[in-house]
C-alpha cells in the first residue's frame, strides 16, 4: 500500500504543473498526459540504468518499476473519450486509430501491464534482471506509440 501511495503522490506532484499550465486543455487529455509523463519519468530511471547511463541502484529501480506497474493498472479508458484525438484536440498526439481500433489499443495497454509486472519482479534483483525485462517493457511502450501516437 505505501508503494501505491508513493506512486499516486508522484503522479499528483507531476500532474499539477501540467494541469495548471493546461487550463484550457480537455481534462481527459491533461490526465492522460500526466499519466504518460509519470510513466516516462519512471521508465527513464530504469532505462538509464539498463543502458549504463546511470549506476544501478536496486532501491531506485524497484521503486520506478513498482510505479510503472501501478500506473499500468489504471483504467485509462475515461482519459480517452471520443473527440480527443490529435485532429480535433490541441495538444493531443493521440491518433484517431485509437478510436477506430479500441480493441487493439486496449490489447497494447494489457501488454504494458504484463511487461510492467515482469519488470516489477526483476528490477530490484540485479542489473542483468532489469536489463532482461527492459526489452519487454520498452517493446510494449513502443508498439503502442508506433500505432497510436503522432510522432513529435
């Protein structure tokens, strides 16, 4: 429970600046941006370790992996109402393909959940375990982004 509270507190802390600067943004879009920002932050922690850009720290890796896992368990469907794609909503990079292939989109989110669980179990063990789980987690993120997110 403390880890869930930590994840939620982190999400809230990172979301507040986003929400404050996006007063005119659809609240569903702002919420999903906040979730994705917190996912990216935590992925950056374990990705940096996996790539050798920062030293492996079991406690940091475990916390980041647990945060990713708990975020992946969110029901994000309310954050993706019709009419909030990149063609109709300023600041959105969500492609219309989400709404024409919601089953595929949900399957990709489920794949993230599976990969996040594997990372949660591996991250605090040792660097080799973290690196071994990284491919699945990065692959899950990338598969969704390639299909459902407008490139920058």
